[in-house]
C-alpha cells in the first residue's frame, strides 16, 4: 500500500465514522502547493469521548491502534496514531486545541475530492500558517519549503488579509512576509 492508497483508505474510514475531520500536514501542502514525498498522514479530528470506540472500530484490523492512546489524546499533546499493518505507514491524528486559531482552522476546512473520495482539507492559508507555526517549534527546511510551495502555486488566490491578520496574532509576521516577498523559495522535488 502506498501513500495515495493509504490516504483513500483513511478517508473512507473517517467518512464512515461520522467524525468531523480535516487533512493537514504534508498531504495538504501537496494538494495546495508543490508535491513532495511523505511517509505519513496527518488528520485533525474533532473527537468526543463518545467517539473513541467509533475510531477504534473503523481502524481495527488493518491498523495497529491502541484504545489507551486514543483516550490519552484528550490531554496534551492531544495526539494519537495508527500504524497501517499492510505498509507500516503511520497516520497521525491530532485533536484541535481550544485556541482561536485551531477553532478557525476547523471552521474553515474545505470539502474537496481526493482520488475520487470526498475529503475535508485545511485551506491553503491555514496550511501556510500551520507550517510557519511548526517551523518555529522545530525549524525545518521541509516545513518552510512546503509553505513556500503553496505560496508559489496559489499566489494570486490567497486571502492576504486573513494570512496577515493571523500571522500578526500568532507572531508569524516576519516568516510570512519572507514567504510572500519570495525571499524563501520552494524546494525542487
């Protein structure tokens, strides 16, 4: 099973589960920007405690997923994962934090079709901002390169007011302006 097949499989499972979710991370930046290889998937899931058994049931069998880890995700760092038994690829699930930006990302998620499957995905602007946040936590050429790739591909279609307002709120303005000015260029893949 490759990353594309795994993505489609996970989307089907999440759609069946009825859990509110969106795709984020490298696969979302691949959608909006310049694609690169990745070896995991990242989803944000709005998972009530009552939904834990649904997630476990949907991913049981083909995935190694621990119920205790899913239940532990209700505390920081608000994350659990599932390992695909067929490919050993990892799927990371993040619960949204109660912070304004996390709530806004969930509110703005978009429905698209990925490889024939309905999917919810974070917006291009939110992926850029999220990549800048992660780059502050753990500086990485991949994070900033992904963000630059989205800017390069989406340039005229980005909501600049939204980007600049949230960049100011999240203290990301210098990094965003470097991206928007073209100072930071996307990497060739």
